[in-house]
């Protein structure tokens, strides 16, 4: 029986790999790359705009 720590770490990773594989089958990878870049840029702008 696996220990709880490895389940807490491994389960989200396995789910994210499965979701990513499913998205690649449905959506073109270039669209996914653009979405990833847009989310990354939005997060960066939000972090830069925060008051220190």
C-alpha cells in the first residue's frame, strides 16, 4: 500500500497528465500553447501591477 504522501503528490500529477493528453486529442497543440502563453502573461502582469 502506498504511503499517503506519495498519493498526495502523485495523484494530481497523474490527473494533469491525463487531462493534458485529453486536451491534445481535442484541441490543436498550437492553440494550447497560445492559451498557456496568455495565462502566463496575465499572471506576470498581475504580479507586476501589485503594490509592494
